[in-house]
């Protein structure tokens, strides 16, 4: 299994809602990442987990809260988002943290109203 | 800091050859990666160059010149399905962070 899965594919939420994005991989990778991507822009790193511990937080606002329950799962909890947070949220994994080859999931298209 | 510059758009016809350039400025350098992303899809890893020279993988080749802080992705025998965005990427010095270039949108016409 060389796939990273993400749910949901699409999410529309209000600014007062709480929602979660989920990511799963079964490749035995020990590093997992959250990226944010705006239209026609490159992916921007948000968080890195290495061996289930948060190793990088790119000064992301606290309304985004990551969680890594185990080595296969990665969640991103969303609360009180702003319309400018609307974007494609990509999850990725790699064998180890810092690897140049990362495997990306299809993303969650988030719209904040 | 790191910066990677790419042309914003390249167009070509089916069967042609196209080169997508990437120039980078980094405080430390480990190697240059290339990713492909179709509209609405996930970025997919294409290649990685740590040393100078050309690496070939099927129709795609990637080149690196460390002395010139420059690399390129060469796509041969273009197909319609190659229409996508292409990103070069480098690892930030002393971190596990991957920095992506500005991205090049390739449009292949029949």
C-alpha cells in the first residue's frame, strides 16, 4: 500500500464550527506532514511529526491544532477559522523526517464561510 | 533564507521536448527534488538530484549544476497527460522542512 488517504475530500464550514481533517498511511513512514496550498501557489508547510512527536510548527495560528494518535494517523483539528483559511490542505508522509521524497494525499478542499 | 524561482508557465505541443528551469538560493544545499501536480490532485515525487549531472527516468530527466545553483526538468515526447504544475524543491538547511519553488504550469496542446 503506497497511498496516503485523506478525509473528507471537501469541507465547508462556518467560522464558529469545529471540524477535523484526517490522514492515514500504511507505508510504515515515521514522518507525517500537513501543508496548506492556495490556488496557483506551492504547498506551504504547516506541521511536521517525526515518530509521532511534533517537530516543526511553522508559526501556524492556534485555530489549527494537529494531532498524531499513532504512527499511521494524522489529524488536523480546526476551530474558529477565517475565510482566508480556505485552501487545499495536503497531508504527506515520508520514511523519515526531512526526506526529499514525500508521498502526498489527495487533499481536503476547505471552504470557510 | 531559501528561494527557488521557476518560470510561471510553459506551453508546448504533443511530442515536443520542454525544459523547466529552477534557480535556487539556499544557505545550505542537499539536493533538488521535482514534483508534479495535476489540477485538483496531489503532488507526486518525480526525481531527486544530489550530485551534478543528468538523471534519466523514462521520458523525464532532471539535471543539476550545484556551482550554478540551477537545475531543470526535461520532459520528452510530451503527452497531453503531462499538462500539470511542476515544482522544484529543496530541504531547508538544518531542518526537515521542504521548500517548494514558485511552480511552473505546463500546458501541452495537441
